[in-house]
C-alpha cells in the first residue's frame, strides 16, 4: 500500500488528510514481510546472516516513490526522510561489521538483549537491554548480535544522507565471510552498490 503524502500549509499546519490516508499509515507487526532478498530460496541462510538480521522487516519507507529495498517493501511511506525497520534476531544471531557512509543508524531494543560492537575491528562493545538506544554516526563500523535467550527485536531508524545500497560499506572481515558463504550473494550486493574491502579473489 502506498500512503498519501502530507503537505503543510504556510502556517506550518498539516493539511487535513483523509481518514483512509491516516489508516494507511498504520503498520501491523503480524503483517510485515522481510526484505525481498531474504525471501529468495536460492540464497543460503548462512550467507544472509553475515549481512542481515535474520528477519529485517520494513515498516516505514522513503517518500517520493524512491526505490530502495526498505521503501519498496514498507507498508508506510514518507516521514521526512527517515526509514524504519524491525530487525528480528534469534539467540546468537546478528549481522557482521558494516558502516553507513552518509546516514545515521539508530537502534532501540524492543525485546531481548543485544551486544553491539563498533570500531575498525569491532574492538568496542556495549550491551543494550530493553528500550536502550544506540545511535551510530556515519562512517563507523558496527555490528550487533542477540545475546539473550529469546528472539530479540530492534527498531532501526536510518536518517540523513542516502538510503540505498551505495550507502553501505563492508570491511574486509565481513566481505570475505560473505564471499565465502555465497559468492553469488557477494556479487549481487556489489552490483547493488554495496562497497567493500574484500580480499583479492
């Protein structure tokens, strides 16, 4: 469903949207779907787990019909240039180190406990419990994993800069792990614009 855009008048008040437009801005957790790439049966789960949460559920996409993986799959679009996804990780799972070149990535723990690592080699760590928030600025490598004993859920907000694959960079450790797990997925992510410091083939 594509939601209607909202326009403010000169007095900074929001124009009165229709009831249907407001109803279309509700996302039900039970109805969210993972990113399309996570539903591709030709990609091994082990490879997907290198760079994605087990289920990355888009909630809010970009306005103006911008084609990004999150925006295409999100039931709500348009909120002043931010995107929201829910990252669902079973115990022990979480994506490897990566950075965003131009966007902030802000995480809030909704369920469970997560260990976050950051730095060039992931040398810094912090454990976050329910409702704790970690906002990572552009250019910082970060990774996380569920350290609890139930499925963990993070709310992930991306703001500022670009929101497409070209905003993502994989350090060598992650890029090499991805290529080892699935050369096809490594090539697919590179073709989409994700850059990396992969070892020479």
